[in-house]
C-alpha cells in the first residue's frame, strides 16, 4: 500500500511539474522583457533629462510601438515611481517636471490605444491607479485629456466640420416677436 501511494504521489508530482515547466520560461521571459523595457525607459529619461516635452513624446511613442502596451505602461510607471539606476534617480531629482511629462506621455498613449483596444487602455489606466502616486495619476489624466481633445479635433477636421462651421442658432426663435 505504501508503495502504491508513493507511486501515485510521484506521478502527481511529475504531472504538476510538467504543467508548471512551460509556464516558468514564459514568466521569466516576461520579467526579462519588463526589465528591458525599464532600461529603455530609463535611457529615454536620461537622454531627455533637460527636455520634459521630448521625454513625454518619447514615452508616448515607446508605449505605442511596444508589442505589449500594458507591459510598457508598467515599465513607465516603475521608472517614474522607483527608477533602478542612479542616473535616472538623479535626472528625476534634478528635474521633477520629467515625472509629469512621462505621465502625460503615458496618458496620451492610453488615449490613443483606447481608440482601438479599450480593454488594454483600461488595464493600463488601472496600473496607473494601482501605483498610488497622485502626481503620476494627475499627469496621466492630463495627458489623456489633452490627447483626447486633439483626437476629437482631428476627427472634426476630417469630417469637414469645424467649431466655426457648427451653427448654434436655434431652429425656432426664442421669443414670438
């Protein structure tokens, strides 16, 4: 009986080990990708340490070009809230506007991604909220609002309507005179 129980336990252990083995490299690969993305974002931060607007544009472009936008957003949040390198920490300390600019770039990317993939955009926004960083949250919201307004303006222009061409005159007169 003991031998039978040992054989069953061994078979179950081998079955679970086989099921977990494929997941382990995927988890390690995702973690490596996050580390690579964090390093890339830190490099952008350091390269644009004196130009917050350029950093915002670089973050937006990076997130939009990423194969995994959610992971890229996680990397941006990580760098802006807890950078790994001394150079990135120094850049953020010397120019606090970089954090706001990075958040605005992320917010702009979330707005654009929301046009084609609202689920991913919502997940990215949830990551921002989960950061608990009020400065970052406000910057992302501002970037999102700004990009959304820009997108709406482009859509109006593409349809041939402009704010000037929209007639706000009521169809019926206000007074019977």
